[in-house]
């Protein structure tokens, strides 16, 4: 029984690590969007909306990882 709880905790920790990758990806996306806005200010509205959409889609991976970790900890 103890090994099962330990393996569940390890699995939950790995699931939460999905948030690290999405954080890095969101930072890169925001930085590149700022660079593009500096180079071509006329495209600001389109760049901003595309950046927000991309970051929102990227954030879902972190939310899914958190959800899986919560399910592993509290259900099993």
C-alpha cells in the first residue's frame, strides 16, 4: 500500500511538470510578439490577438497537468 501512494505522488509530480514547459513556451511567445510589434507597429492588433490566442491554447496543457495531478492525489 505504501509503494502505491509513493508512485501516485511521483506521477502527480510529473503531471505538474507540464506547467514548466508551458511557462517557458508562453514567455518565448510573448517575447517574440513584443519583438514583432517593435519592428512593425501597424500589425499590433493582429499580433496581440494571435499572441493571446496562442498563450491561451498553451495554458490548457498546464491546466490539464494540474487536473491530472489533483485527480491522482485525491481519487486514487
